[in-house]
C-alpha cells in the first residue's frame, strides 16, 4: 500500500435516512406479495399507526397511498422496464428488491417527483430495508431508468401494436395479456375502446357514497360535505361522489350506518332489481350472496319503502356478521342468516325478488384492487363456473312463478356473465330474460340488451354485469 493510500482518510459510514412514507409503502407492497393481502385492507391500519407513531399528515398519507396503488397498477409496465435494465431474468431478483425498484420506477416515471429526489429516496429506502450491498444495485438500475421518460421506455419495451396488439396493450397499460384478451372480447370494437378501458383501470376511482332510502338523503350528505367536497352521483338517485381526499368516516351518516361507501355500479344493480316489473305480490325479497352487505343494505331500505321484507343470506359466518352490521337500523323487517345458497334452507318459490351477486374473478374492480390483475389466472374462472351456475339455478328455484331474479357479477368476462346465464336457461328452462335497460333509467350506452354491462371508461363505475330473469314455470 502506498504512503498516499495510507494517509487518505476512509469515508465515514453514514447511517441511512429513514423515510416513514416510503418505508410504509414498501411494507404494504410486501404484505400484498407475501400474504396475498389487498392494498385497500392493508393500507388503512398502516396509515393509522403512522399517524399515531410518526405524525403522518394528509400529504404524507396521500403520497404513501399514491406510491402503493400507482406501483401496483403499473407493475407490469415497470417490470418490463426493469427487466431491460438488468443482466439477469427478472424472476432471479429477490421480491423485496423488485418492490424497491418498482417504487423507484413509479416515482421516476409516474409522478412529478424530481429525478434526483426519486433516485436518492429509493436508494436510501434500499439501504434501510435491504442493506448497503443491494442498495448499490438499486442505485445502478434506477439511474438507467432515469435516462428516459415513460413514453420512450414504452417504445423500447412494448412490441409494436401491428405485430402483437394484445401484448402491446398488456405492456403499455399494465395488464396481463389474458386479461387484455378477455376484456377485449367482452367489450368488442376496435383499439380505441379497449385502450380507454385499460387506461380507466389505471385511474384512481372516486369514492362514492350511498344514502340509504328512509335513513338518509343525498341532500343531507351534500349539505354536510359542502359544494367543494361533494357532488351528486351520475346515475344513481342515492349516490354522492366525494372530492379527492374526502374522508367517508368523518360523516355522521356513514358512521351511523344510514349511509355507506358503495360504487354506483353496485347501487344500480340493486336499483334495477327493485325496478323490475312484477305482477302479483311483492312482499319477500332475497339477497342470496349478501356479504359484505352493501347491496343488502340498499335492498333492505328499498324493500322497507314498499312494506316488503328482506332475507339476506351469506355462506361465511364472518361475512354474515358484516351484513348484520350493514343492515342494523333498517326501517323495515329483515333477517340475516349464514347459509349456502347452493343448498338453501328456504322452500322453492318463497320469494318475489332475488338477487345473486355471485363470487367471481373481480376483473370489473381492477381500479380498486389493482393487485387482483396479477393474482388471478385464467384457470380461476373454471373454479368459479360451477358455483356461479349453481347459485343462479337455486335462485331461479327460490323465486315464485312471475318473480324476478337478478344475476350480477363484478366481472365483464363472458365466461362469468352471458355464458353462465345462457347455460342455466338452456339447462333448466322455466325462465326468460327480461330487458334490464329500462330498470336503469337515465343510464346511457347500455348496449343491445337484454342484459347490461357497465364499464369504468363509459359510466365511471366498476364493470358490473346484470341479467334479469323472470320465472315462467
């Protein structure tokens, strides 16, 4: 060693700076990956703890939320870009390292955070949660990503649309290829429509409230929120939209259960069943898949307005308890039971109106649960299919002749919507489709009918599907 080397002072060790916002975002992503958790369930308790422990304010919470949801929505795009910047297959990179890289990529390509701040903050995060060695790897990769903007990267990593349209859309709009294909089949049409839909899936959805009839009103909610914080719903007469950053839990009517948080698409499904024309008695309604209780609460309130009673059935006892909580205080008669809708305890022909919002892939709610697009597989639909058919079959048996069944899914996938309905009608007989479109008055672009498919890019709702069937024999 030379004399000069011996005299050069060593660089002192610098303790990494802890950034509570980015550490929280990293912890949320790890929970989603390791425990198959959903971000909308993981984030609230983490944010609550951060407010108490780290003094998080509204801006901190907003940034953490954006980092988590933005990273999850654009994960497919960022994975393709990261893969282009490393010399090994992406699967060989440890998942925690990928999470830090994806968080950094989102800050660089999907936010207005300055480049130097996005890189340095991500490297500091890596030092805290991964160690100095892997932080150097993170630094090198993010510096490569920072050399181009998002559009330039997409030109490099996405195949041309003309060569492989579905793969191009999958990379550009961050959806698995099979989901792109399924949504395109359900939507029909050309490139513009599917691109609008995929882009809508990557937008932050509005928070929508429902004023439960007989218990609260939209006027009450709008008055509490004020002009800047609340807007009337687009289609549902019971809906109020919150401005960005609005806090539903701060509203007395929500805390009391007189109002709730519910997407307008879900409201429209319940309203349409209630609006369906009916001959004869209208005294007994059934929600056959009632958990967690949003539609049941609205149906119960609508039924009460007509002097009808609601039976809300949910297979899982813990979800049945959520239904009880949602229905507590309902002005009319109701009952909540834990029962399997495929082996029901009620007698055939017992009800005048029946709703089955069946378990499904959830591809219609990718705005709210972006991680679901990466978690679902095409073979999952094969698992749902027998249950969906069984629930619709039993629902048709549960309704009286002349009564109406609503079959609903939060998925536009044809294998979960029209295919199920057509199969059950052919196999069972004794029922006919009725036009659901007039039962959603004022809602545009409902297609050729008789069933209805709502779309995020057209209606601003989740992609809810509804078919109305009348029992004829």
